[in-house]
C-alpha cells in the first residue's frame, strides 16, 4: 500500500515537472527571452530576492525532513532550478 502511494506520488511529480518544462519551452518560443529591456523594472530585483528567501526557508525544511544527505541535496537543487522557472512564467500572466 505504501509502495503504491510513493510510486503514484513520483509519477505525479514527474508529470508536473514535464508540464513545467513544456510550459517554459512554450513561453520561450512564443514570447522570447525574459531578459528584454522593457521587462527590467524594480520588480525584477524584488522577485528573485523574495524567491531565494523562500528557497532558503524551504531548503532548511527539506534538509531536516530528508533522511539521506544526497536525497536532500537533490531536492534542494531541483527546488532552486525548477522553482525559479515556474515563478518567471507566472509573472508574465
């Protein structure tokens, strides 16, 4: 029972990850680079600061909850890499 719940969760997160990657690629193809002059506003400074403050807080939580150092490091790395891409996409809406 526990094994099937873990497998279902892994599948769900994999699907979500590919959905986020597809959304990022689609946005890059249709809207272009997010590093354009008209997008450089004070919000572009405030948003990454807010994001990385949240990453630090979540990283501490993940590090405490994960039993393996490697697993914890991998989750934190994925949080940093994919979390920012999703936040950039949502800002464009």
